């Protein structure tokens, strides 16, 4: 694997350890630590496939798991993992693939600027990461890994002091080279991805809305 990818993977692991350590420090703070899980659909960019292969415009499932730490009242960080299953359209060669990513992101709580009620919150998030594509079936050897950056917005609604439901729209921009030779791209993908998910956010360190 590329040395740069190994280095970034090590950084992600260290950040995960640091976030877990912060949990013990911030247990008494309002909204400091949250766990998130979401489920929805994804849409891959058409330019990410080689000729003869085309993915569905809407694919299910798309899953996201995240761990968020707010180191300031309105600014924080998030380590998250995303997974999407992508399959072919009816007029394309048959294929399926697993698209997964790991990202470290900054999070900004814009609830004071964009909010429709006291129980609603708006969060922007963005940051770099890695994408991993694993084709299934006949094209299993055409795996690829590349850098990405993600940006998105979450709209939260408070159900209780410690639980919110949210809608997230995220766009993952991939920094991948063209497949060379082209046959390396059969059944694989190296483009951008839009994900729309609906999830729950659980406060692990206090009442989410007490500080609003």
C-alpha cells in the first residue's frame, strides 16, 4: 500500500484513541460527546465508472457510523465510517461493489444561525479521508484505494435530552487517478459519491439541549 495511505491510516487510529480518551474528561459537559448511526441511500457519479459499466443512480443501503467530540461550544471534530453498496443499472454489465470510507472531520454547530425551533439544530461537517472500493464477484481483483474529502450538513430534531434524530446530506469528492489499464476499472469505481441518510445521535456526556 502507498506509504502516504499507511501514514494517514495511523493518524486516524491515533485520533480515535484520543477521542476515546476525551470521553473520560468530558463526561460532565453538556453535548460534548455523541455517538451517531445513520441509514439511507447513495448516488455515485457516472464518471467514476469505465465504459460499459454504470451504477444505479440510487443505491441501498448506505450506512454511517460516527463518534463526535465538541472541544468548543460550537466547534468540534468527528471520526466516522461510511459504507455503501453499489450495483449496476439494467443496461450495464452486471456488477456489485462495496464502497467504504473513513474520514476525520471538523464540525460546526450553526444552530444559533440556522434553526426553525428550540428543538432543532443545524451542523456543518467537512474533512479528509480515505475511500476503499471492493468489487464483488468476477471483478474482485480490481480493488482500489484513494484519498477523499467530504462535506455535508445535518439537520437535527430533539426527541429527548439525550437523543436526537437527524437527516444528513454528504458529498464525498474522490482524488483518484484514471484506471490504467482500463481493465483495472471493470466492476470498480473511482469517482464521487452523494449520500442521504437518516439517523440517530445519542449524547454520551449529558443533556444535548440544556446549553441552548
